[in-house]
DNA sequence: ATGAAAGCGCTAACAT
DNA sequence: ATGTTAGCGCTTTCAT
């Protein structure tokens, strides 16, 4: 591998001069600069990152932590983040935390091993000591699409958004609602809160044991499990709020298999507005998050922290939007309703 | 940040000894080893990767190159690869190549900047000089789910698989078939070949201008475009072969919007068997690739190359499988058919 | 079994 | 404007 010394030797100059050229410093004779540039081109020289990051004590690399089961929403998000980060000159290094016991700690160890400039968390880690450790690392850290007290973060108001989704159902006339959400992750909890708030506001009694089912992952597969469980309890509901679109997709599959029509028999609303949701049959009513903006801001603000332009913890809430499509409509009229209206 | 020197100082020993302990060398007094281990634990010491990779001239990191538009199939694949690589002790560093002009070159530069142990390509790069450059790097490189002459690779037989998918359609009685595929990427081409081979075998004339549409990306969105284009030409077809499931999903959306039923009016078959395909309505008939095995083998074989156990180029073809679900059936009977049968 | 010293490729402070 | 030097954190001879 060709090094800075090789280039210097070929040019008959010192490594410092080459270094100056590589790093675009001003004080270099322009003829020499040109010569060095040609040599670099000719030899295909690229500075060794490891060496550079050793002396600089930074790597121009930011780490992104996310679950290795990341969903399509997160997949889109991190693409946006990565792109923007690239425009600021950062490399991006992904750390996938697995479901296994010690994976979070391993991840932390890896983080430490690299001289990262900053960290973005898209995955919400379970172990609180993780956050403590990161704090000790003195590493700029920002959470995206969820928030954790004490850390900068970019996100929508999860509870309000869920509330709005469920209120849409209530406004349509639904009184018997169910929810599929997830335990453990804070956004699951916040979305559940929104669900209950909408119920309460509508004067519907809160009976979590009947109304909700909690699953372990935000995947279509778990959406299936959730819906099966719900159906096992009873069929006495006309609408379902799923905490993510993936969950909704799995739930709809089961509904369909059980011969229930969507939305005529059961309305379904999701959360996230992943790509596939507008292709699905029926197209899914859902909450859309401003993904691009979340991504951009996340990258931007981390950059500010890294370059020292931003000191205090900033927490940014971006607006969500309810997207009404085909998976929701007024509930089927019950026998009582029909009786009343005649 | 605590370094090996700090640990050495605290232990009252030399950095060499600490290094030996960290790297699990035998020749260390076991009392001292224990003491050092405690110190390491207490201080949360993690070796600096950059420093280590400088002296070792390797990084225990492998790079994975993929398009930043990677689809769900690839997403699953790289998770498997990453996992397996981890079990061999490698870190994984992702390089997303974007659609922009010079992105492939930038990617190459980044590759060079890291001291990677090896490279896995999931994305097929357009520029042939890319492969030349990588060859010059002397870096073990393996391609996964596509293949390129001269490089080791793990993949299914794309052409055979596509042939089988289309033959399924033909066996069902379809004579008027269309295809949505992609130009540029070799698997698009190979899948197209399989399509034509099945047609020819069935004695159906090959008229590419009518029968095929080529799009730029393997996404549902482009599947929509492709189907719109097809429909614009004529409605005289009873089956569509889409080169990926995403394409199929987009295509089905348009079909549905045009009032065509799947599969009663038009049969659709995809390729890849991504998760969502079995949730979709109708469930998609498709070709499944042995994703897990592809991932495992890719990681395993790269590991062999890196550790010098494998020298010559090995090319492994794994078996695919046709999964028949709900999106295909016999074609609607044409007027002539009905006439004949009476 | 252990320590001292050299060196990996680079940058920056300090000469000149 | 340019070269010399030291040193980033680590591993690995080479002594002892």
C-alpha cells in the first residue's frame, strides 16, 4: 500500500509537504502542489484512516446504533442520515445490536474501540447503564425517532400522533377498539398512551387486559401473533390500532384469513407510513413521520454538537400527519344501531 | 480515554505484558494476568482499533458494499452475513453506493482508506474499472447473490430460477406473458434470459419490445411505472413475471387500480420471496433464494480467503425454490377457447 | 516470564 | 514555504 512517504520520496519532498497538500493547507508552493497532486492521482494514494485518526484523536466517523431487526421505517431513516452525514464529511459506521443478552455491551465495547466523533441512536437500548457509559465516553450522542431524558433528540410527539390516529377511528364511530403495541420500547408505551387518551376522551372505558396485546418486535410476523391473540379473546371489535405499519400488515393478513373484510368489518390504522403501506391492499391508513426532515436534522444537529457549536441538550419535536387511506371506515352497524334508526 | 499505558502503569508492569494479556498470549504469569484483567475491567479499557490495525496492518473489519437503495431481500441477506462475520471476530463496515455519478469511486476511496481485511459486494457495480481497482488492492473480495467472472461468488442460478417461474405460468396455460425487469444489473439480464427461454420452449414468439419493460430500480415504485407502461401498450396479457417481489408489488397495485383481479384476470409472479410477499393480498407466488445459507456461506468463504485457506476462485451455486401461492392461476378463458370447447 | 525499543502512517509544532 | 522531529496506542522482536 502506498503511503505518504512514498509520495514524498517520489516527489523529492518531505512528508509534511505532502500532508499539507492532502489536507488542503494554504502554504504550499503551487507548482509543488500540482506535482504532488499528480503523483497522488497516479499512485492512487489514499491516506490511511487509522493513522490519521490516531494523531487527530478523531475519526470523522459517526456511529449509528440500531437493532439488527430494524424495520423499513428505520431503514429509510438511516439512509437519510447517512447521506447527510456524508455531506458533512463523516463516514458512517453501523452497529447492529442483536436480541441476545450481552449484545448491547458488546456494541458499547466496539464503540469504544473506534475513535468515533459522535453517535446516533435509532435503536432504544434496554439497559440504562448503556446511557451512563456513553455519557462517560464524553461522546456527542443524539437519539432519533425516540427520546430519552438527558439526551438530545429528534422525534415526533408519539403520544399525540397515536391519539390522533385513534381519534380518527373514534370519529368514524368506532367504540370497540383494540391495540397491538410493543412493550419495552418507549415509543410503544407512548403510542399506547395516545390510544388510551383517545378512548378516555370518547368516554370509552379503559380495559387494557381486553383492549391491548403487547408483542416483542415491530414486525409483520408479530403483528400476526398479536391479532391471533386478540381474535382468540373475542371478535367483538370493529377497529384496531397497530403501533407500527408492519404490525398492521401482519394483523390484516390474519383478519383476511379469518374472513373479515378490511375496512368493512374491521378498520385498521398503523403508524410510520412505510413505503409498502401505500401499495398494500387495502392501502393502509397511518401516521406519517417527516422522515427526511428527521434524518436531516439528526445529522445536522449531531454535527453541531461535534463541532462544539451546540452545548445544551436540545430536543426537537417535528410534526406528524395522519394519512387517511383505505383501511378505515365507519364501523358496521350493529343490530342495536339498526333498531334505533328505524 | 484510558490506554494500554495507563493500565500498565497502574499494574506496575510494562505495556507489553498488558498487551499479551489482552491478546490472550500464553506466556504470562497467571497472578499478573488476573491483576491486569481486573484493572482492565475496572477502567473499562478497550484497545484502540486504529492503533492496533496500524501495527497489524489489518483491521479485522470487512466491508460490505451495497446500493443505498438496497431492497428487503438484501437487507435480510446482509444481516445474516454480518452476524456470521461477527462470529468469526470481524467487524462489519457498510459502504452504501448511491445512484450519483461518482459514488462508486468515492466508495472505492473509502475502502482504501480503511485497512479492510476483505470485501463483500452485494451491490453490482456498473463501472468495470471498479473491479480492476479492487483487484489491485489485493483484497479478498467475494460477490453475493450475483456473480462476476473472475471473482468468487455465492448465488442461485438466476436464469434457471426465472425460467422455472415463467414455466409455472406457461404450465398454467398462459400464452400471453409480460416481464418487468431491470437493465444494467446482471441478475436482471439473467432473469430476463430465463423468461425468454421458457417462452421459446413453449413455442411462444419472442418479441421483447412488446413483452418486456425495463426499469431502473428494484422498487415497488418502479414496479408501478413498469406496469403502467405495459398497460399503455395493450391489455392483451394474462400473466406478468416481475424480476423482484418489490417490482411485483408495485405492479399488482396498478393492476388492482385498473380494476383487474389477481390472479383471475392477471397472474403475477415475483422473485426473491421477501417477507412481505407472504402477507400481501394476494400472497405472491415467487422464487425463494436460500438467504440464510447464502449469507452463511458468503461469510464463511470470505473468511477462508482472508485466512489464506482458500486460494482459487470458487463459485457456488445454491438451489432456489418456486413458491406457489395465490397470485397465479390458469388464465381466463378467451372467447376462442370457449368456442372451441363447446 | 517480562521489559525496552522500534515502528506502523500520519499530523502538527517547531525550526529554518 | 518547507523540512525535522515527536508522538498518537499498539504489537512485536529482541534482550534479559
